[in-house]
C-alpha cells in the first residue's frame, strides 16, 4: 500500500490550547476550524476541542452545517456571516453566532420573523480594509442591531493586519481606533486577538480571543519558531522510500534535468508529490527527515514522487520519511516554497491517508 499519510496528534492540539489559555487567562477562546481546521480535519479537531474551548470559528455557513450534521453541539461562529434569508434561517435553526460586517446583513436580520436569538459579532474595519464597518459607521450599526429582537448580545470584533510584525505601526494604530470606538459605545464584549496578538499583544485580549495557527503548532512570527513559543506540531506528513539508485557525477535528476550530481550520489525515491499537496515549486535542498536523519530534496517535485539524496545517511527501501511535522517544523519548510505553514497545511490533498495518534 502506498504510504503517504499525515498523522494528527491530539495531545499536541490540547497542549497548544493550554498555551492559548496561558497567554490569555481571562479571555474566552474561539478555536478556528475553518478551511478544514487548516487542513487538519475540522470534524476531528472539533471533536477534540468542543469541550475545551468556548466556541469554534468557521469561515462560511456550509462549514458550520457540516459540523452540526456530524454531531458538534458547541457554539459555532460564522465569520463571513450570512447573505440571504435562507442562510439566515439555517443559521438560527442550528444556533450559529453570526458576524455582521455590512449593512445588507443588518437588513437581513431586521427581516427575520422567527423567535430565536443569537450573539452578533459586529465587525469593524479598523485598518485591514477587508471586511467590516468603517469606524464612523459603527455606532449607527450598533444602535440598529441593538433594537432587533433576534439579537441576544453584541460583541465588537475586528482583525489585525500586521500583529505578526512587532515593528509595524499598524497594530498600535488599529488598537487606537478600537479604543476610541469603545468610548463611543456602551460596554461590549470585544474580540480582536488572533494567534499573533494572543502571543504578543496582551492589551488586545479583552473578552474573547480567536486562536488559529498557534493551535496547530505553528508560529505566526517570521523571527520566532514554534518551539520557542512552546507550541507542538499537530500534523506530521510522512511517506516511505520506494526505490533506490546510485548515479555518477554529472548526471541530472528529474524533470528538466534541473539538478546535477557533483559527486557519485545515492538517491531515494519517495512516494509523495504535488498530487498530494507537496509544493511543486519548492526548492532543491529542502530538508526532509529519513529515520530522524536530515537530508534534502534533489530535482523537481513530480506529481507522485520526490527524489532525495541518501549519500551521507543510512537508509534503505521502505524507510520512513518526514516531510514536515514532528522533528521538522512546517515553519522550516515553508520558506523553501516561498510560502507559509498555513498554506502547506491546507494544500494536503484527500489522497493522503489520515491517521490519528492514540495518546
């Protein structure tokens, strides 16, 4: 059987949740499980976390419905909100929290004739300029929402554009906008902090934090790795060596012959490729682990296979190879693909077998 697989470590996930609570001990925690829990499996992650956090976060309604239909009962927030009356009815039927970020969504809520209520997360565009009411429009939006019978409570929310860059002036600027807004509104729960802000901007924590990438054991910072933040990798992507060969100095490897041996070289072919979500454009010399020994990729990534250099390590047919995860952080691999760990995680395709570590 082809052995490309990823393994999810529930103990690491729970450890990382504990780190969120350590950094924001007085805040409620929303665990982000959008995009299939950043590729980790939304249902599995939700099952592990639903009694450990205060809410789960999904991007759009269908993601939340899939969790409800699979038996997840804890609060779920829909971060993009709903966009028509049918979606609104479903949202109330399944007890979703709703983000409201534009006037059309307020108008939908005003037309709701049912008896249910929910928490509304009133989104402010504090400077990222993606979603949300402009600061000058927030007071009127709040006043309108506060008069609607279906609104149980209003939480003020926003998103930081540069919280991962401690030298950027943007986060202090956004915080200043939000602090000014707070003086213009009645006391409201507030939710501003993403993973980077949980770790680096304690003044942003308030009543709710929204943990994303740190839950999955990856650092949101370019200059600080996950181990330094006491985070553990939740996903490990592995395969095995399926072929061995030795080539002479001057021979080329892979499509386009882009890599040339500078010495007699022992090669291994491993059963994974861009058809499994490993980036085709990743650089030669990207590290992998073979039985805990570090070596590198040579030549281009193929759809189903990758070639690695075994010259200086002990390895044989069938040996295990780690692409990222335990012992080789995704944060280390991502720069070789000019990417970030978020994208690596989300790109793993369904043909990779998924396993769960029994802790």
